[in-house]
């Protein structure tokens, strides 16, 4: 990317006089006011009527060097030893600066926290395709964080699912930059409705756990701008995220946390980011180069060497007072840069109310149970609305439609279905994994038992790993529910698309021996009325698919997973999710050249360019197992009457959606744009969507607006977004491979 001249606003800000200071200098205050100000040493920056920038300037002007340097690195004790949090910067009461307390997040207040709500993981949140629901979820998570004495949530994660093997895909929002952007903006806005700072991570091009500490992601500028950066850009420009976390990996040479192209040229100069850049834990490799590149706050796990395969990173305290003072004395870093680092940290603290509503970490908030009935209900709603139904042969589901009077024998099979297994199958491993204390996950077995009692059905359970017990139980039942899981985790990528369960204690997980594919095959072969439930973090292979009666993908559904699943099975709720990732047919279809992934000699070359996820399948004419955006419900819909009109900046698409079934339900109309061939864009790309819920027989005229970016591509020579003149296709339908409506618009 082209080097831009640095903005001078930071230098100008250093000499800014706040409104309250002007009044004082002009003598326009009474003796009483002057006396009150003298009694309150923080008065110059504690007036919420002043702007966050004015308050930040006043605070920095009052600080000495030691007070400033205290703000740019973590305080001891670090990494979970401070009330179960990921790290903190202790407050400075003499300056009225509150503690800055950071927690792992994603599916709720995680890490070593206890008595919090484990919500469905990021992939489930994206699968809802429902921004309003995602914002409610973010607001609930932020509220729990503040009650636990936490004011920085290290979420959301928004890295693109470049490969189905990425171990952290379950934390992220899928393979499409537009869907990831919409989800990220919604979650961030919800989180920051509380006096809590959200953190957009991991910036940037952090798409593998293999060699994650050292791999150099080599990606061209256009691909980075169009695929890997849009979610971060939207988080900054639309959601005004308070912090951004730089990643472990290198990006086109420099480490992400000492990469001026990313941290200054793009993040601040292009996008106008006014918050702070925090390092991933142990991702800092230098003092002056990192600070000058744009890193503001160094975080670390423990100050002892750790194995590279561990959950956290390695390294030392590069932003400690001694190191920073030495760099300052040597002329390697300026006082101005240190001042800017502190401003960047305190500015979002002022803007989001952390000074007015400070947290008080301690034993009481750590032990406090913040789960409420309302939050459990929200967890169930998200779990159901993010569950994707991939198959439903002959209307096997919902069960009450086929036999409303009960009397069935239901065989529940699988380690992941029982309470112990479910506690390890409702969230992925690593930093976003909740502690599970107290243990209150509702397992699939518990959820189904509760519903079955009310319906007059009988439930039998077998663990199923022997194969023969799964076959016998399935053959003797009227309906079978077999539950399997894959233990995706931070710190390692998946070796293949198989099903490998794991057991986790807080952030530490270990794989377990498993024969789940054989278990599923035995059950589906023995009984055609078998529902396969996949508690997974990403696509898996399905050699048993033809024999299955129905397939549900709840992903990692959180602590209310079992209740939501049972309600779906019996038809109280609809499986409302749509795939945020393409499911490949087999390993070969998902494979990469080793130079592209996982890389050779610590270099991963993104040679596929823009052809990520469904873009590659469409461009290559490949048929996936299940396409991006796919998902079935309990009713059917018809799309008609597309009208596309050009607007000044973009276009507007209007069409009619009608519920043609006999049940209420939802559909997700998806709008794709195809660009003129000369632009070099993929065949079609998601640029708009909405979620529509209709009663049987009802219809609605739907409007989806497409902004200028829906038709733009990144022009490397012009160094900006460009709309090439020509005719653009606008395609509408229920998923990326079913687009029955088409129109055109000239730009």
C-alpha cells in the first residue's frame, strides 16, 4: 500500500486548550468556582460536557512521564491472576483514572470468569443473519462484563474463514466480508451501549493457527482491502469501536503489531480510528518500532517463556517504563508519540463512560452470578435462530407434526448429548471458552427429556462409541437423535474435516479418542428417522449424509443449547440459521497448495486472491456440499417482482416475499451483485440481506438498499475505491446458489 504523509492532528491536539481551560484563563469564573476547581485536581478533564478529545488532551497535559508510561503496558498480576481477567492496567486515583480491565470474550464473559452466561459462539451469531438480535446479544454481554468488574471486552473476532481448517473459525463471522461486517457492527454497538470498550480482533489477515506466532501472510493490496479488512473498516467507521487488537502473525513482512502500513496508514490515516491499538498477548517484538508503527498498549500473559503451542504468546515487557525511557533517551521514540499513545487509550474511555462509571474489580464482582432469566432466554433465542437445518427428508421435523399425540420412543445417542459431553461441546476451546462454573449447561439429553415428558414420549440414551450400541438403540426406536461434536480450538488448526471431540478446563483443551463418524453411520443405517445434530465450529465431512433423515447444525450453542435444540425438534422454535461458510464435499475440494496454506518456510502466500469461500466455488464451477447462505426452515417461501432502481450513490432493490407454507417462519433474502467482467471481480458477491418473518400465506414487499461500495472495487493505482462504468447484475434469492430474481443497473 502507498505510504501516506502522517496527519498533523495529533501534534495540533497537544496544544489544544479545552473549553474549561479557556474559561479559567479568561478569568471568567467566580471565586467559588476557582476554589472548587482547586479542591478537585481532576476538574479539567472530568466534565462530560467537554468532548472526549478535549478531556484526553487536558488529562495528558497534567501527567508526568511515569504516569503516562504506566498507561501503555499491563499491570501485575497479569493473565487471569487478577480476578480471572485477561489483563489490566491499574487505575491512577490521583488523576481519577479508573482501572482498565480486559476480559476474553466472544461467547460471553470468558476466560477464568465464573457465574456468567455462555452465549452461542461467533459463528452462531453470524448464522442468525439478524443484526437486531446480534445487537441485543452484544448489549447483554457488555452488561454482564460491567457487573463482573470488566470494561474492555476482547471481542468481536472478525477474521475471515479463508480455510475450513482454521481452528478459530467458530469465533468468527464466516467467509464473507459483508456478512462479517454487518455482524461485527451490530455486536460492537451492543457491547458499547454499556460503559465497556469493544475490541476488534485480530488485525489483520490472521487466518490460521498453524505457526500463528511467526507466519508471514503474503497478500496483495486489493485482496486485503476487499476480503480481509472490510469488517475492521466497518467496525471503525460505523460502530466506532474503542480498541483494535493487532495479531500475532506477520503481514507482508513486518509483524502485525509493528506494521505501520496497517496500524497507521490504514487504521488511522485512512479510516480515522481514534481509539487504542492493543497487542495480542505476547505479540510485541520491539519497543520503538512497535510504538512508532502505531501500537498503544502492550499486553502479555506471564513474564516467563511459554511453549509456542500454548494458548498465549511469548516475549517480554517491551513497553515497560525502563524500556520506553531508554528508547526516549536514545531518540528512538518521541515524547509526542508517548503522549499520543496515552490519548488514544483514554479517549475511548471518556467517550464510552468509563470515567463516569468505573469498575471496581474484586472478590465480590468476581463471585457475583450475573446470569438472569432474561439472558438465558436470549441465549436460547440466539441458539435457535443460529441453528442451520441442512436436510429434512419427508418433513421428519418437527416431531409434533408427524405425531402430535406422542407415544414415541426417542433414542438419544452420543457422548456430546450427555451433560459431561455437552459441557465440552457448547463452546470452542481457547481464550473464548467459558469456565463452565458453576456447571449449568443444558445438554441435548436434558433438553429432550424435558420436552419428551410433556409430549408423552419415552427417551432412551446410549453413549454410542462402540457402534453396535448405537445401531441397536437406533433400530429399536421410532426416532433417533444422534449428537456429535468437533473440538475446534485456539492454538491449533484442524487436521482434517473429521469429528474429534475435546475436553476443556477453562482455556486448556485436550483431544479425545472418537469414532463418531462410525456412530452416525450405524445409527442412520439402522433407522431412516435419524436426526444428526452437529455441535461443530466449522464444516465437516458427511459420508453418512444420504442415510440421514435430517441434519441440524447448532454449531457451539452455549449453555442453553439443549433447551433450544429440543424446542426445534418439537417445533416450538424454527431452525432460523443460514450458513456463513461453504461446506465442501470432501477434503480434496477444501485443499490448498502447501505454499498457500499452511505455508512454506513461515510464509503463506494468498495466491487465491479474491476467490475466498463461495467466490472460489462460483468462479471454478465447483458444486459444494452445501452452499454459502443455505438453510432450511419449517415452511417455504416464494420470491417475485424484483425492481432495481439506480440511486445517486448506489441502487435499491425491491421484491416480494411470500410464505407459501402452512407454518409461520423466516427466510433471509440475499442480494448479490455481479460486476462487469473487466473489473476482475468474482462472479457474484453478497452486498445486502434482511431477515423476514411471515405468517402462513402472508407476503411482504422488501426493500434492500445497496450503497456505492456494493459496486466498487479497490483500485491499487488510484489507491481508493472505484466504481467502473458498466452494467451490474443484481441477483436475489434464499442463498448463493439459488437466486431466482435478477435485474441490472448501470453505474
